[in-house]
């Protein structure tokens, strides 16, 4: 169902789909959106307005970066109340990265954001771009009988299939069905009709949820895949990133800070409230807390910090977007962290006893 009051914003970032052949030179060039209807006259058959926004200049997909993701999110956020859906024309090489990023940056989304592109330019006779574009617009405008979007999430549409954005990868530079989703079913399949698999489509937990933009991105995150033959120099270069080093050192440093605050607190209480001599307190502290116990404390603190971080990240990445889901995930993370700390304490204690530390 496509109501008459529907409208779609078409955003062109660049990529193969927006290329046409220069009749004078034969070279492929980015088209201007004013030429779009001349190459795709079928757009006039839609019974709702389609507005356009074009990156100037258009970007090659290899140049896509987090700042451009922020720009796309800003465009969608600024126009969110004006349109029922959004279609983004994007180069195929980094489309899956952009789509996945947008799916996490647009929280509380209840409108379609469909990314599409093509393997062959729109100006080529056998182009796959025309069908991809037309169907993407139709999906972005599709609503149920209650006027709600049929696919209120970020998706990639390519070669007759609609995939969840953060489950999609590009697997071929030659085939027209260049994308696939290995670990999640297609949200829709296109033939004579568009078949939506509604059980697989994500919907906001609350109908009145507002769109929230999470634009604070950190590009100092690195995925390292270990493989036979990986050279030590290469791995060291990867691990030399400033942010990674800070993350590695932060937990033991926080443990030392907490120990120092404990000692300082004891000093304040001992000297001001119990009238102890400062030298007496220092000597007693040194005698009661041997250096090896400080080292063991650092080991405990580091292990506990890692356990808490892993439990929190694991539950946080799999929780839903509603307040109830976040509450359940928080409770579960706390319970798992406590259990992990108890187990780790037992293991470290046994090791210390065996080593007679």
C-alpha cells in the first residue's frame, strides 16, 4: 500500500549508479540529478513526490568515512518529519559499512532508510541500477493499512532482495547479486510482487519513540584478524595506536589510583581522628601491606575490570532499544560480572596458594 500523501527523499552520495557516458569523450561521468528523469522516465509514474539531495561533489565509495556518515545522519535527522522514507544511492564497495553505521547511529528509527546502488552505471544499456532504484523507492514508501512503514529500519536493497543493514556484506565485484546476508534472512524478496517477511523486520519498541542521533564516533577502533604468517612488526604497528594503548593501561592505572585513595583515606582518618603520628601510620601501612600484596591487588583489579567490561559490552550489544530491555541487560550484566568475579577470585587464590605468594 502506498498512500497519496507519501513522500521520499532521494540522497545521492556518488558511486557507479550515478555514472553516465559522456557522448563526446566516451568517458563515464557523474550525472546531475536534473538528468535523472531523462534516464529514468519511469520515476514520473510514482504518485507521490520524490525530492533529491546530492553530495557536491559526488564521492567515490572508497572515500567514504565517518564524517560522511555523520553528514548522512544529519540530512536524515533534519528532514525526518518531512518524508515517509529515505533512499540513499551509494557506491557498492563501502555500502555495507555505511549501512551498518547508520543502523546504529539512528536510534528509535520508525521510517525506512534504504541504501542501494548498482554494478553497472545508470547510463549503460544493461544497467541494474534502474530496477534497484525504482524498487528501493517503492519499499521506502510502502505502508501498512494503519499508515505505518512496512520496513522501519536501515536496509540494503540489491538485486531483488532486501537485507538488514548490519547483517549484509558485499561478496562479489562481478555478479549483479553482489550482496548477501549470511546470518539473517532477507527482509523482503522481489519478483512479480514484493513479499515482505514481516516476522524478521525490526520495529521500534514504542510507537511514539523519537529519533535519536548517536553521532559520537571514534575511529581508533581496530579489528585485528590473526592468521598464519602475520608478522610481529605488523601486529606491533597495529597495537601502537594511542587509544588502544590507553585502553590497555587504564584498568591497572585505575586500580593503583583506587589503592592510593584508600591509603590516603586511612591516613586522614588515622591522623585527624585517631591522633596517630604520620610516621607511625606510614610504617604500620608498609608493614601490614607488603609490596607483593600490592602486585596481587593489581592482578585482581585488572582481571575484575576485564570481567566487568566484557559482561557489560556483551549484554549491551545484544540488548534491545527499549528502557525495559536496557534494564534487563544491565541486571544480567551485573549478575554475570559478580559470578565471574567470584570464580576469578577463587582461581587466583588457588594459584597464589600453590605458588606460596
